[in-house]
C-alpha cells in the first residue's frame, strides 16, 4: 500500500514539475532570444541566473547560432556525468527505480517571422533537469509511509503470536501430552479428560472423537483376540502341515500337525531354523524359496522329499504363499503328505518311454537302448550326438509356448525323416534331441570321422527354416558328439560326455559341433564338483568379503575401498582364481552376488550407526554380466538398499568393458537408473577389453581403473609407461577419476604421483583386509582426524 501511494505521489509530482518547468522556460524564452539576438552576454547571464534559482536545474547554457556559449551554469558535485555535462544530484535509490537520473533538453530561441513565414533562429537554450532533486519529496514521504506500515505490522504480529500461544498452541501441547499417556497395549477402554476451560469448543470435539476411537480400538482388540483363538483352534485341528517361515528361514508359527510330523512341540518350533528341522534340505527347493521371496509371484507349489520324526522318507506337496508380518516378509506354507501318490506316479512314469508331444522316444527309452548288451558286435564303436537348441527359451517367452511346441513337433518330424537310417532319434528334454548310431565301425578313426559328419548333418537339418502358418523360423543348435564302445561305457557316461561336448559348443559360440575328448571328462567332473561345493557354501554362508583401500596419490589418505569376494571352506581360504572365473560363468553368481551385496549394505549401515562412515567414502562392488543382465536387477538393488536403509551414494559398482558391452543399450539404461539412486560406476580392467572413445562416451561411468598388468611394468616397459600416461590423460580430459590397480613398489607410487591426482590400490598400501582389520587401520583413524 505504501508503494502504491508512493507511485501515485511520484506521478503527480512529476506532472507538477513538468508544468512548472514549462512555465519557467516560457517566461525566460523571450529574454533569452533578445540576449542572443543582441549578443548581450550580460542579459544572457541574467537569464541563466534566474533559471538556476530553481535547484532542479542542474545545467543551463545559452548558445548562439554559431554554436558559441554566451552563458553557462553547472552544479558540480561529481567530476563526470553522462554525455560529458556537469552533474548535481541528490541520489535517491528508490526513485532510481522509477525514473532516469537526468533529463536533458533544449529550447530554440527565435525572433520575428521572416517574409516566408518562418521564424529566424538566433540560438538555443540547453538545460538539464535533475529528476532526483525535483522529486526528493516523494522519497521522504515514502520512507515515512514504510516506517509507519512496518511498525503497525510488527505490533500486529506480536499481538497475534500472543493470542495464538494462549488460545491454540498451549492447549494443543497439553492435549498432546494426554494423548501420549494413552497405553496402546491395553485392551481396556481408556478415556482422555477434557481441558479445563475448553469443554465446549473445538478441543472438546477432538477429545470426544479420541475417546470414541479408543473405545472402538478396545472393542476391536477384544474381537481380534477372539478371532485369534478361533484361528489357532482351526490350525491345530487341521490335518495338513501349516507353518510360516520368515526370510531367515526361521519358524514364525506352526500347527500341531507340523509339530507332530517333525517331532517337536509348537513352542519348540517357534524361532527354530528350518535348516535344523526340514531334512534333508533340498538345495533346489531352498533356491526356489529365495527366488520366490525376491520375485513377483505370490504363490508357488512344489513337491519335495523329507524325513518325518521317525526318519521315514516322505513326499510332501508344499504350497507357499507370501504374506507380511509387522517385522518382515514371511511365507505361509501348507504341506500335504503325498507319498503314496508320488510313488504311484513314479511307477507310471517308469512305464512311459515316449515323449507325449513329439511321440519320439524319451530319456527312459534312451537309457534302455544304451543299456542293452551287444549281440555279436563286440568291439564296434557307436556314435551319440546331442543337439540342444540355442536360446529356445526366448522363442517360448516371446512367441508363446504354443508356437514353441509347434516348432518342436515339426522339427521332430523332420529329424525322424532325415535320420530314419539311425538306430534312435529321441527327445531328451524341452529343446534337446539325441541321435544314436550303433555299430558304426571297429576303427576309432573311421568312427570319429563319421561322428563329425553325423553332427554336421544334424546341425544342417536343424538350421533349415520351419514354416508355421505364414511365418518362417530359423533355429540353431549346439551339438556335442561322442564315439563310444557299447558295453564299455554306461548310458549315464555316454549322455554326460555328449552333454559336456555340447556345452563346449555353447561356450565356443553356439551353432557348432564339438567332438568329445577325454580331457573334457576330467574338466567336467571338476566343474561339477566345484558347482556342488559352491551351492553348499551358499547355504553354509561360507562366502564373505574383504576390503582393499584406495588412497589418494598425493596425501596417501583413504578415499574409498573395494569389496572383494572370498571363500572360506572348512576353515581353509580358497584362492579366488579357483572359483571366481567359474562362478562368473555360472547362474550361481546371481545368488552369491546378491548375498555379498546384502552383506556389504548391512556393513555400511553398521558403519553409519557407529559413526565411522566419513563423508564421500564409498565401497565398490564388482557386478558380473549375469547380474547386470537380470531383468529385475534394478528392483533387486533397490530392495537391498531399502532393507538396510542405506543410501546409494555409499556404493560404487565396478563393471568390466565386456560386461558393459554385452548388451550395451540395456546396460546404459540400467546405469542411468542406478545413478539416479546415487550409485556411481567404475570401468574395471580398462585397457584389456574393447577400449574405445565411443564406449567411454556412451557409458556414464565415474572412474577408469587401469589394469594391474600395465601398472606392473611401467618402470620397465616404455610402451606400458606411455599407455598408462595416456589413459590418465584421457580420463582427466573426460573428467573421470583414474585408479591404478596392483601398485606394489615405492617406485611405482613415485611415478604415479608425478602424473597428478590418481587413486592408488595395491599391496604397497595394504592387502585386502577383513572388515574388523580395515576399520582398525583406516576408518577409526579417519574418525579421529575428522573429529
């Protein structure tokens, strides 16, 4: 309001000043014209002196028609002014927002009209108006208006604050304390007393509503207790096994049938681990439960073999349903003893030798054929070729299982027709076929040549397009072939070795034929044993992580750490090189990686609680290709972070170039989503893969980690020295942090320090440490320094 008043006042004063100036100039014009006409400087000075009596004239001059100054006046308070004329101004900041500092103008001085009707121009009166002087009164009135308005508002605010405190805030505080004294665990009806002096206002309505709510809560608690008792009665009288497990596989509750089946009481089962009760533990079943916990399905069913309280083998059909408890996610399990049914089904299955979809012999028939003794063909070699369709699951997932079944049926008919000369063409699995030729030759070389020919012919047959309706589909297959001598090798060995050769084809790039060699058997046996050991290690919780520091090259202070996976088997530390390469190729890396990520986030949460997590400290975690390729990887990471209440800014994911480029578009999308959670990324083993500027441009990473193979030789190999220096410069140009791995000597440290700001990691500073040792050596010291 004060501003509006000032604005109106300014406009009015501006109009008055303009009118006044026009009147003054009009009265002085005639005299000034005569002075110029007569070239009378004294008269011109008199005109000037008359005008400058008005203090808003900052500059006045009279100039004749030749441009000569006859008289001049200037108020000089500053040395320079706009357009080089003197300045006199009482500067007001407020009025500067409304008008210019000065207004410069001129008035032509003329005499009597000439014969042509035009006036004779004798000279010019130049003047400058100081607007701030002319309008200074507006500024003073504005200050008074603002002071008066501000004082009024301050007084009103204080008054309202006092009224608010005594009329609202104080009663609310008293009422909140009465609410806090309510015992929420009691099922008895409780009452909140009315505030004295507020029995009939809005606070009375709040108290009445609260008392009504407490009454309804008490009634609901009584009903809930009665329902709980009825629910327990139903559970205990049900013949089926009904129990609940939490995410740690501990019993939450169980009915009497469950307790009797396993030989415990109901109270003994509560809180006991399922691993101690349900025996033997089926690893596949436990893995299915893990996936079920983290998946989107709300219910699954599975039949497993267990032992009851007396040690007898039983088959139970378990149905698992997700539900939430106040503490965490749990599953409700209902189990029915189906031992008789399972045994009957097994007997029926043993009589079935043909695949119902394709009518080809199935695995049972294959075992029977391979187990039959040779008749008069001793010493003859046979051939078995297993063909596994490449990525057939993708066809089922994208085109539907119906189309997949049609493809399998048409392919089976083609195989039967083109390999009618073979002794057996069978379907071993959903997308796996077996061709057997017995008694090929008594010469191993001839049989081996025939095996390769058979495998290539089988591959060519599968590669032919299959038409279904108006569409054509092209299939490929990875094929493993084995030459065997019947009677010398069992059916299991023949199929296992053919499978080994087939998986070798898949590893070599798919759509090819591999002939089994003896060394593959040893390798397959070792890998199988390693896989079983890893699965046992998962359930025994033998995997753990150690931390290796990353330090600043200039200060040698801790910046971050890398978490490295380790395996302690029966008290012995297994070398990472013995199991990590296999684990990265196996699907087990997904579960193991998730467990390690859980453990690291749990550790970070613990560090935060103990005040040992200093600002900017991150723990880097290696992410495998199979983890990153999971469709629910983002969701999985988000759940882990939420579970442990950890911010993404404390984590860094390390990926190799090969992992990043395996599915580049998908990787870029996932990196972007994870970075929005605060997680940073580093490109590990840089320089050993597909290094190129285009990849660095597309991948939004924060760090480049120079592979240890280059750092090792920087003091001996000029090429490695140049390469490492180039990588550091490249990272610096791209605003990326550089990490040098495998730093082990003082000379390497000194050389890297000369390259500028680089992070160093290696045995020179520390070997990987268990978390307790890492804390003692680094984090507790940093905590003291920060204090």
